[in-house]
C-alpha cells in the first residue's frame, strides 16, 4: 500500500472514530408534544416537565424511575413529632446555571411564589397547607404546615415544585435556569430544544455531553424518523401499530411500561346537560373501553373505572360500574329528558390516544343519540380553550401527573366538579399518615367519583418508547412526566 493510501486509510479511520465518539456522548430524543413555554411552575403542560424535569430543574425531593421519592436538592430532612414542621438541610456547593448560589432564600422564594394568591402554578393545591417558610441559615429551611400531610414529600417531588431563583425568574419561560445536570442552550420553536452537560453539577454528572429534544407531532413522520435513524429515541411513541415492526428489528429496542396517565373522556360538569349525573352516567355506559384500547392503542392500555392507576396498591377495580351498555345509556338519557339525544363538542388535542380514540368514541356516542362535534386543537389551543377557558363539552386527555385524584377536590378545575364530601375526604387523606387508613380513604375517593360519573374513565396510558439498541438508562415507566437523561449513556 502506498504512503498516500495509508494516510487516507488512517484519516478515514480517525474520522469514523471521531464520529463514533461524537455519537456516544450525544443523543437526539424525539417527543410528540412541544412545550408551550419552559416554566414548569406556571403551566399544566406535561411537555415542559418531559424536557426539563431533573435534566434542568430540580426540587427538594425527586422521583426515580420506579416511582420512589428520594432526596433531591435537600440532602436530608427532619419531621417534628406532630408532623407539622419539616426542616430541610440543603446540599452544599449547589449553583444555578448562571453561577448564582442555591441557598435557603431560593427555596423560600420558590415555595412562596408557588403558593401566592396570584400564583399561576397549575398545581397550586400542592402548597396550600404551608403556613410558614423560615430560612434558618443558608443551608437550612423550615417549612410549617397547618396540619399533617402524608403526601408532603411526594408533593415536593412534582415538577411544579422545582426550585427557581429570583435572579432568573423574569426570563424563565424562554431561558430556564436551574441546578440540574444539563443546561438549557437553545430553543428553535417548532423544531427542537438543545441541552448541554453542566460541567459544574453538584451531584453525579451526566454522561452525555449534549442532548436534543426533537418535536415530531405526526405519527407517520415519527415512524419515518425512527426507521431512518434520524433520532436516537422516541419517547411515548405515537403509533403503537408500528411497535411489532420495531421489536423485530435488531437496530432497535422497545420499552413498554406503565404511566400515571389516566386517559379520560373529560366532561364539563357545569355545562348542561352534563350537570345531570344521569347524562354523565349515560356517557359512561355508551363507551366500549376495550374497543378504544384496541382501536386507538392497538391493545396497549389497561381499562380503568376511576381516576387511579392500576399499579397503585390502593387501586380499586370499578370498571363494572360503567360497563358498556348502550341500552342502559339510552334509558338514562330518556329519564333525563334527552330521549332524542343532543349535540355537544369533543375537543381533541394532538396525541394519538385523543385523535384516534376520539373518532371511536364519537361513533359510540352517536349510537345512543349523542352527536359529538369533533374539534381538533393544538396543545396551546387546548390549554387556552379547554383547560383555562372551560369552553368545552367533552375532551379526551391523559392526566399524567402522579396520583392526582386530589384534582377532583378543586371546583375551579377545568371539569368543574364540586362535591363537598369529596373535598372533606381529601382533607382527611392529606392529614393521614397511617398507610392502611390512607388506602381506605383513597378507595373511598375512587368510589365517589366513579359513582358520580364525573368523567368517562377510559384506560391507563401505556408508556411505549423506541430507542436505538445501544441506548441505555432510559426510564421504561413514567412515574411522572419526565424524560430523565441524567443517567443515560451509550453501550460500549
């Protein structure tokens, strides 16, 4: 071989090696939904947490992939004997991505902001029991509650409870500054968000040097991007009918897990005729859940009869309470004075479970005389019209927040259910720490909302993700809305 050939061969080998090295310290992760903005403490959009939770923002506690709640920015804590005072000790040497130091004042600022009267935090109720926050010293914060709350450490692990700093709060929606293992670097709206490894991270550093979240809303385009290997992973893959093809392809791995996503036919309880429980019950009996799981999700999903995850130890199977029974549905409508049926709206956001499931549900409702006018909306429109504006009859959505049955105790919440007995039950649950008693109360709560037919309870959303064979460390399950990349790497 000539010297020139040797040089060319060596150059090619170096280029291939460099390319492989580059691939092994970066990742492109695709998702269907793009965040409307980048502040997890002021919106209900799960897509924000999906990108930023743990990666960029951290809380005092955090969720792990198995659902366990572990210390986050709080190194440890002590709980007073009466259960009213939590004293948190913060990790030392923690800095925000802009170089400012994390201290107790930032914790106080974050929690006070979340619970303030003018707070726009979508889960403001998580902080309602706090009566006082005292900064004992820069590394110690004392939080006082009005009454014991068995969920308090769990609540602090939500994305809505991450710690932010007053120095960077004004630009948080477009330039999020957290304490996490990755720094936000760029957002090309409609396309991608780029993150870079935080070299000064206080904890175990990320393995990856860069991470890009790519937004691909169309299921056909999602399939094409994975097959072409344009992306390294697609979290919550939107076309379940393609899963067998990926399972048969050695280039890919398929991760099948569970989520906290109760998928529901959400119903505006204050809008006639849905303010009549008989009409809501008629809706429930008009729906064939298994047909929706099979037709929209290709068999992936577990039917539910209340707003509760089947994998939770307190789960109560109440599916029989709203079994598919079209004749009973028609009789209930006639009893409610709706024997000739009625027309309503059905707002469908982009996810496949909503768009595909909505077509099936509309056809099922039509069989009992309910004409549901399908209105396809983008995510931002759904948030504005349905969630904030409450201007809807029906909608389909997966509530992917962890163990969030407490939303039914909020009359102002978008489906506008107002039951004083349920609200008192949630107050009792929050004040209860005994595990057996908590299970009993949670089962009572499931039964109440099932018997009131607040919403049409469809199925628990499965977590279906596809990744290249070499990617390791991705969560299979989704105990919260997160794509935690802090421990993700490539196999050697």
